[in-house]
């Protein structure tokens, strides 16, 4: 997603604006860093909520629907494989904590 945003900014000439106005660039950079930290904290809090998504009443989409909606990645397809699904569900809290911490770290590194 970051690459897509960068390409879009370059196409519309924001690179020129940012080089002429470093304060604007720094402001956008800080807002982005704070947003990453916010997302990281939210994901860490979700990890601590211990929600059991394996017993939810929501209908599972079909394999074909996942394939059509998720052509960019294998995750929608792999989640239908029972062994992978149970592995992910068993380690969901740890996965959320790692992802949340990584987002917080990326946000903090953006300040440097």
C-alpha cells in the first residue's frame, strides 16, 4: 500500500511540493507515524480481548468467493485449509501482538 501511495504522489507532482515545502512533508510523515502507532495499539488490544472467532455464527464464504475477492494474496484461500486455519486460530493472540508491535515500531522509526 505504501508503494501505491508513493507512486500516486509522484504521478500528481507532490514530490515537487514536498521538496519545496519540507514542513508539509514532515507534518504528513508525523501523521502517518502516529497512525501506525494507533493501529498497532488497537491490534495489541484486540489480541488481549481473547475473542473466539472459531465459534462465530458468521457464514463462511465459499472458496470461489475468497478466490475472486482475494486474488492479490493466498491468505483467503489458505484459511479454508483446516490445518492452517487451526494453526492460525491457535496462535491468533501472538500473531496480533507481533503485528501490533511491528506497526508501533514502524511508526516510531518514522520519527527518526
